[in-house]
């Protein structure tokens, strides 16, 4: 149904005559009559009937005028919600991996609470494969994902990607391991006989491990899989293997980090949204704060 025609019908129900509607809304009485007649044809039932020299709403017209109150209010709310110049308001659904939630998203939560209380986040921790599946099903509005310079991820053309930050990764080993330095291949060669720990739900870091190991001339013996960096560290100190870890991540007692260079593995965090969605003001605001 045409919103403007509903506005005229509602005005007629409140003002009582087409002349009053004409004077109040600045349109001709002929326009009021024609638009309400068109609305009647659209809904398939008469909306007005003669009442002496004037008209009055039929029972169907009165019921439709009652619905028009809610319809026009919802229409106005939708316009305000989509207005890029309006104060952002709404709920942004986010799927993201643990590190970016802790380091990037939680600070945004605090800023929103202080500066934009009408915008709230619904957050779920997910590794990239699960997060992307949620975005494809339109069950989240924003995904915070990652890849590596040595294992770049292909981005679906239907999605928009926004870079966030990068972090250098090194080789985490038990502290009692002998010192090694040099290129990535030279460092990894010293651990060719070690067991390796990789992510259990995302294969990107395993691709990096295999790439670096191939440069060092061996195939890694991958025996352990874990999602959280804290658990990976505990597995290393338990003697279960070695693993790639962010250089800046706080190391527990018993862990040492060997620098890797030439090539230097770097993890790249980025935001993904459905193409064309970033003009929604709450989402645009969250992306701006993240970036």
C-alpha cells in the first residue's frame, strides 16, 4: 500500500472532511479524493461513503485508518534507522575470533556504552569458517576474521573486506630448547623432529606451518590441535610439541619465542560484511571504531 495514501486516509479519519485534509496538508481536495479512491482499489473494498454533502469512512476505512497509525510509525522508524545522518541506533550482530574480541571488540563495547548507548553488540566467539557460514546465512552482520601473509584467504566478491591490524608471529618452544637464530627455514630446521600444535577449527596456521617447514626441507609432524593460545602454551610446557604464536602475546613461564624472518609470518585481522550493508549507520559506526 502506498504510504502517502495511508497518510491521507488517516488525516481524513482525524479531520473529518476532505476540505480540512486539503487545507492541513496543502493538497487539493481532488487529489485527496483520487488518492483515497486509488487506495480503495488497492485494498479491494470501499473506504469512504457519502454522508450528506460530506463523506465518512466505512467500517473498513476505519479499520484501515487504525492500521495506518502503526504502519506509518513503522515506516518513519525505518526511515530514521536507515538515515545515514541520524544518530546510530540498533543491534549489530558480530561473530569473531577470541583475540580480536578481547583486543579490539571489547574496547568498542565500552566506547559505545559511553558515547552511543543506542548501539549495542551481540557477540559470539567463532573461528573464521563458522563465522563466515553465519554471515552467508545472514545470521550476523559483521565477521572479524584473519588470515596470514603466507596463507592468504580468498574473499567472496559478495563481501566487503576492511583491514584492521597485523601481528608478527614466531615459533613458541619450551624454554629449555637450544637457542636458534637465522632465517625462518634455519630456525624451523632445528625443530624438524618435534611434534607440532595447530588450530583445531581453522586450517590457516597449519598452511603456514607446512609452508615454512617445506622451506626448511621437512614435513611437520602435526599431532596436537587446540583453539586457544593459552591452551597451546600449556600443551607446549607439557612437552606435547611446538607451535606458532603471536610475538606480542604474553608468554607463560616455560615458553620461549624464536623469531622467524625471511619470510616473517604475519597474521592479518580484517572485518567482513555483506556488500552494500556498510551504509547502515550502527554497522558503519562499529567499523569506524574498530578501524
